[in-house]
C-alpha cells in the first residue's frame, strides 16, 4: 500500500530522516521508486491524478534505521481545533517515545452501583415459594380439567339412564307377561340409580368445582407474576417473604382441592358472600420519606368516590345476581331427584289395575322431566355461574379494601404510590384516567343514586 505524502521534495538529513510537516516514514540508503497517486480533496468528492513520486522503503531489514516522517496536511487547512487534546512536541527519537508514559486512571470511570443486591437467603425462600406456586398452578389446572370431564360425563350418563328407563316404562305398558315385568324392574333400577347419581352430582356441583379450580389457577399465576416483578425491580425483604406465604395460604383456603373431610366449599350457602382469597394487608415497614408519594387531596377524594361506587353498584349487583343463581340452582337440585323418584314409583306400578294409567304417566313423564331439569342445571352450569358471580363480587371487594387501606394510612409515604395506584385501578376497571376521574365527579354529585357501574370489563 502507498502512503500519500506531500508533493514537496524529500530531503535526507544527517540521521537519514526525511519527510514533510509532522509525520515521518523510515528510509534507508537502499530505496525503490514506486508509482503512487496523489489525491486532492474537493468540496464534495475526491479527485485523483496519477503522478510518479519517489517512495522510499527499506529493502534490507538489517539496514533499517529508526527514522520518522510526517503526512502532509492540506495547505488550505489553517487550524484544527481539538478541545481537551494536549499538544506535544514531535518525538524525534525512539528512546524519547519509549519514555512516554500513558496513565489511565480507572478510578475516574464512574460505574453505576447496583443497589438491588438481593440477600441470598431471602432469594432462596422466594424461589421456594415460586416452586410451590408453579406446582399449585399445575394441580389446579389438571383437577379443573378432571372436574369439567366429571360434569360432562355424569350429565350424559344420567340423561341416558333416565331416558332409557322412560322408554322401558312405555314399552312395558304396551306389553304384558314376563317381558313387561322385566321392563318394569329394569326401568325401576335405572331410575333409582339415576336418583342416587343426581343427588351426588347436585351435592358436589362439578361445574362449580371446575370454576373454582380455574379461578385458583389464574390467581396463582397472577401471584407468580407479582413475585417476578418484585424480584426484577424491587429489593425483597423478610417482610415480603412472610406476606407472600400468607397470600399462598389464603388462596389454598379459598380454593381447597379435597372434596371430603369438610374441606369442600359449601355449594348452597345460606347467605351469598364475596369470595375472599387474600390475607389482611399489613402496614408497610419502610421508613417515611420527605415527599407525598404521589398522593394529594384530589386523588384521595377521587379514590373515596370510586370505592363507594364499587360497593353500592358493582359488588352489590353481583351479589344480587349470585342470590338469583343460587336460588335457581337449589330449585333444580331438588326437583331433578324428585322427578326421578316419582318416575321410579310409577314404573313399579305399571300394569296395576288401580293405578295403571297414572303409573305409566309418572314413569314416562317423570323421567323426561328429570332429564330436562338435569340438563338445565348441569348442562347450563348454573353452579359455575353462581361461583363466577361470587368471585366477581370478591374482585370488587378486594379493590374496595385496597383503596380503603391506602386512605386509612395517615402517612402517605407508607401507602402505595398514588400515581401508580390510580393507573392500576383504572386498568382493572377498564377505564382510562380521564374516565376514572369523570366517574368520581359524577359520584360526588349523585351519591348513592348513581346509575353507572365502576367496571366496564364485567
């Protein structure tokens, strides 16, 4: 490769130094001339013209001497400004170059300190909780699918039994002798079996059990996401570990897995109450700071109005719907086995001189009605609807308690950050911040007579 140099003449010195302004190249007495190109710079591009210039390069490594040359700077450049660059006289000897010390003080490099250094013991406990949560998610998911299968299989089996028994009763009424007796006994046995199966199915409510497990799996996944966020952007402490343990145990209590031993939730409670899957919230132990943590009087008043709307509209409405679903479920759960029992009695009286006609009606119509009622109850999953309403009421109750807890805390520094909390409330209710403030303004004017619900999601 060629080195562009000035078109000025090259002159040797007593120490065999040649060059132009500042940068020198090594030469020796033995040189060769090569063809180079001298390029001059224009305003927009480079123009090159061929020109023969002498270029010197050593041909024998033994005869090389330490010399220096400089690259020519274009003549139209009068000055070059490099702020902060220290100037130094040209180095004329390798010994002088070797004496130059380049000192880099690495202590002057600012490094961002990682303040989120996690305690290994705390992290070990948190990861143990995460493992337990992952296991519970899989358990609730699998058991939920199993109980969904229970609902569909039991519904199909019971309807097949009742309809088959009703058909046998009709056939027995049209025949006589030994075949009629066999039909009567078979239909009676099938009705009794269907009555027992319906009673058990109505007691455990498989569709409601499946909804409980779906809710539990979703809430455990939500808790897992909260822990991952805490580990990513926070600094977990022993207080956080205890709080997470309480949340896991509260979820276990709200959505139990076993069906026996009294652990199963009551499917027909006397009073409809919201599902509670969270522990009582503890006061934060952080030291107070010198700011208001995103809170002000206007935001506090807004949150009070939102909590009031949640209580008198959303939560109350879902509790009302839950009561309707519960009453309907009770009615259907009682009616279906009654119909199958009457059909069983009618099937045994088929062919009787006194009750022959009515017995056939009871045996056939009772079985058909029982199948219809059972289909409405479990095919329509009325128990699941009741559990959904109760869970939705619990969701609004949790939001209400969270708002009230923050408002009860006298020191704003110990509350959740006001701006973040307002955004979370808006997202959970499906509202923008402007819509949330508009709802609070309407609630402050109308009070309990407000017609609008807080949630736009459900």
